[in-house]
C-alpha cells in the first residue's frame, strides 16, 4: 500500500507554471510494492511528475514504474545493487545518480547519496566513504545555491542519517554520521531514504529542525506544495 505525505516546499519557482498544483513524486525503496502492479491502483494514485528511488530495487522495477506512470526516474544504488549487470558495467536505463552528485526532477534539485562503496569487495560499512560522498554533495549544493539564489535541495539516500530513522542497535543499519552532519549543516527541506525496515522503527517520518526525514521503504506518494504567500494589505497600516 502506498503511503502519502505532504511537504511544503519553500521555493516557489518550481511551481511558477503549475497554477498552484503540487509536485507529485512517487518515492520507492527496498521492497517492490505489489499494489503498483495493478493498473487500478496506479490510476488511484493519479499523475506523477517523477519517480525517486532510494536503493535496493531492481532496475527493471524502476523502468516499469517510469513507463507505467509516464514519468522520469532518478535513483541511487543501495547496498544490494551490486553484482550481475552492475558488476559487468551494463548500461542501465535509467542510469543511477552517482553518489555525491545532483540532478533535477520536475524543477526540483535532487542530491543523491548511494550506499558508500557499493562496488567494493565485502560491501561492508565504510563511514569514510560516506564522508567523501557527503562532502562532495555539500560542495555541489553550496555552489548550486550560490548560482540559483539559495535554491533548496531534496536529498535522497539509501541509508539514513545517524540517529534519524535508523536502528542504533544494529551496526549495519545504523545511519551514517556524515549524513547527520550534512543534514545539520545544509538543512534540506526533505530527505528521503530506505535501508531501514519499517518493522524495526516506531516512526517512518521524523521532523528534524527544518528537515522532514522520510523512510520510503515500499512506496510513498510525496506531494510538494508551494509555500503559502500572504496577500498584501491595502489601506492604512
């Protein structure tokens, strides 16, 4: 079953030509949602502006969703996205967003953080690689914000930030400290992640300062709504 969340996006520019309509993103991760295989369920969701993948999903499933909803796809790789076609360098369609890099979807800037060192032998936790990716993404976001007058960025990652939606007692499913640093320094309006099983946490949405951190394991319909603008008052003050 597809969960639904609303988030106010603080930048009005992506909505300029949408007549106030929200930007609708289908976020998916880790476990294919069988309900989305049925056309009637997809029709119930309605039109989608983009598909966002947070890892550990077969590229065929992402292709299916993109085709079924007639929407572009942006995704990062998870810790299980290795071997097979990944190992042989086969070109995927769509291509995964390199870790620490950015893309755009429906006019919104997207920053991606794949599982650090996903192609390395052993596929263990590599906190130092998480720092490399987080610092690279921070640099690109700062440059982008300078060029686009403080544009906010939606961050997608496979693993969550440390202490925000992770499982502290499970070393492999503990979030990365580098991601927590990135969250606290850049304060993106929205951070989407997977990796953490829904049964292992009490909350799937955590509001941390000005950031909403969402576990999208399965599927989540994310509606970004334009900021509320107050009408100008007329007459004497």
